[in-house]
C-alpha cells in the first residue's frame, strides 16, 4: 500500500513538473489588438456585448506566448481554469478594453476564459491570472494605437491609407515595428484588422518581433473602417 502511495505521489510530481516546464518554455509574447470596425465589417457574425456598443477604439485580443520558430504553446494547465473572482477588480476595465464581439451577445467572460486557458496558462512562469490580465490592460494604455494613428492623420473614417504609413505611425508611437493583419469587408476590400507588437518573455518590455505571424497579409493600401 505504501509503495503504491509513493508511486502515485511520484507520478503527480512528474505531471506538475511537466506542466511547469511547458508553461516556462516560450521565447516572447505577441500582444494583439483588433479594430472593432473591421471585425464587424466582415463575413464574421458579430454582436455588441451585453453592456452595449464599445467605444470606437482598438480592443485587446490577447497576450500570447510564442516560439522564435513561429509556433506557440497552448492549453498548458488544465488544473488552472479561468476564475473571474480572481480578477474582480479588473472587470470594469476588461469590459471597456477587452470586449467580445462574438455572437450571441455576451459579457466577455467566455472570451477571457478562452484567452487565459489557451494562452495565459502557458505563461504561468511569469503571470498568475490577475497579473496576466492586469499587464495586458496596461499594455493597451501604453501603446495607444488610435492616438498614434490619429497623430499621423490616419483616421477611422472609411478612407484608405498606405500600409507603410500605418506601420510608421505605430512605430513612431511605440518605438517598435508592428505587424498588421488585414481582413476583407463585405465588398472584398482589404482593411485594417489586427495589430501585433512583441514583448520579451518577462512580459515587461516591448521588443522587435523575432518573427512575424502568418495571418492574412495586407495590400499596399488598406481601409480603416468606421465603427
């Protein structure tokens, strides 16, 4: 009986160490923000949150651990599910800056749960749940994409702008080169959808991206849709 208990303890320790190794094994973070006008003006079904239409500003998609070869870890710790009570002091800020536009209309918690369980659990060597979300909220304020674009005369007015000018404006505001992901509106026009910036593996410092994603690329001129 004693030997079986010892074996069980040994196996549990090995499992815990394996999960810890997975969560520590990444090279950098992508910090991803999306333009809600492009999300809504596409072939995706979209719904405003239960709290109403969000402000016309970039919103957070997520903070994602990544490898230098372009791959990424995911779903690293099934024993640490999302728990809204751990971020109760952040909920108001989350609803404003990290809303869900998916249907049916919702309060955002299923979106935050997905982001924590798929991506956040792989950063447990750096963040607990509260610091993961708190840090990500702070990054949105730090980078302030809309302010940077408007300072360069790039407005979300449905006009088309040079992709290079958009990248230059964001780099001027953040000091680092962004990667821009586009999608298409209902007429097939390329439009500004998501902006990727990178952080070191501590999650504390913006860096130049070691590798860019493989998402949908943009044309040389892209639309910045209204919202």
